[in-house]
């Protein structure tokens, strides 16, 4: 701070609700009134205001096709919050951990989608859904990361990163330096510390969600982080009695669409093509892998996803998810059952099954 003419802060909300002054004060550690904290300014990313953004450029369709491995091919406009352009240097500070859309969070992801415009947010999320959470989460080199990095290259400012690798109990490491290099090292550490390897898949998971995940938009991590460890025909139960909303921002649209596998949307694309990609992506990430037969309108998910939340049965089933009364769940009894995994702070660690000898040799 002593060497900078200005050192100000922008909270990378993506499309999450703006933080209140009280929430900003807890985040920063001192009293904050939005836009001001003593000598420093602290801003919410106002993603819902078109005046927030400037267009940095466009990634052309031919390049998008190459970056996405042929999955998508169209021009993508790259819009970003205009505030960074008022400064000489952009310093990103945020943790790195396995992520359902990008493979690992952190680095340029705090720009795209952190402070980005709607088009590239929805594009990258739908791209991640096409790959599927099952295949992308915990993978370092992904098509989504390639698009994010390409978008970041359009920002004409030096980019540096402070990337902590954290646990509930503390910090495993912090990497600082040029963005790409620091993120790469942090992701390598995260891959060693944030992934729990099981000897075999489990039939059932009880994901107990901390109260900081206060809607299903966030509590869906109870599915994302365990899906790769669940056997075909198994079940994930998201246990979050405190959750009473689907999404504080996007709830009405999500409930209208429901939760489905990606084939459900792809095989009825004319019906869903105008729904924002981020909404469809959230839907498929929570539902998981599956098949859809358009001739019979039959959807067959790989595993069952059940909500044990504060939302009633009818609401859950109308969204194409299962329902359990959380009051009827005895956590300790579930923990003692064979083929059941109880994750007591779900959403933090990724669970996977160790590859077989044959898979390792391949």
C-alpha cells in the first residue's frame, strides 16, 4: 500500500448477489461502506448493470472451435468490468480448488466469470456442461480453462496472482507471481491435497452442506464433488435443512427448467436454445450424467440425486429431483452402513475412485 498511489478492491461475484456492507466488512476485516473503506475503495461487481462493462474484443469462431476441441464454433464477445482499466496492474487474490466448470478454480477464472459479462459466462459454463462435471472436475488442462485464458489475454494490463490452497483447518500453500505460473503451481498442490481417492465406488453418499451454502445454486457442490465416486445406479443425498431456495438470483428460471442430464437439452435444443447456458449448466451439473430417449421422452440418469433440504417434496419432485425429509436422517446410522459415504463438510474436497491397473497402464 505504501508503494501504490491507489490500491482498491473489486469483489468477483460472477452472478451472485452483491454483498451487503456487513458482509463486505466481514470479508475485509474492517468496516466497509461499499465504495469506501478508509483510504481504500471496495466495490461489488455490478454484473446486473450494463454500464459496468466494456468489450475487450471477440474470440472468433474458428479459434473457439480449436480451443473447445470442436464442441462449439461461434464468435464469443469478451466483456469485462471496466474498473481494471483504470489501474496500472491487476492483482487477483483467490483460492484454487477442484471446480465443476473449469477443472480447477482460481487464476483467470476470477476475471472470467468473476467480473465478466453475461455472454462469456454462459458460454464457458455450457461448455463445461458439454464435457460434464464427471470428466472436468479436478482436471488441470480443460477446454474451459483454455477459453478463460484466451479471454484474459485480451486484458491489456499486467496480471499477477496470489493463490492460496486452503482447507477448513488452514492453508496448505500460497503461490504468488505472474498469473499463469502461480495458478499452475497452486493447481498442482490442490490436485494432491484436495482429492480423496477411494478404492472402489460407493452406492450412496450423504453430502452434509455447511450453512455458507445457503441455496441449491451453491449447495449443488454436494453433488459435484462426489459424483465421480458414486457407482452406476447409486444415489447422492444433499443434506442441507437450512436451504429453502433454489437460487437467490436465478431461482425462478431454474425451477421452470428443472434438473436434467445434458442429452435432455441437446435432443430438444429448439425448446431450450434461448435459456442462458449457465442455467442449463447448473441443471446438468446437479443432475449428473445420463441418457435421454427423444422418441419415448424417457430420461435415465446415471445416479439418483435427492434433496434433504428445507424445500417440500412437491417442489423437489417438480424440479425432477428426489426428496427426503431431513428430520428422518440419522447421520451416525448412515455413517455405519456399508457402501455409504458420509461427507461431513461437503463441497470442500473432491472424491474419486483410484484407477485400475489396466487404466493406469493405458
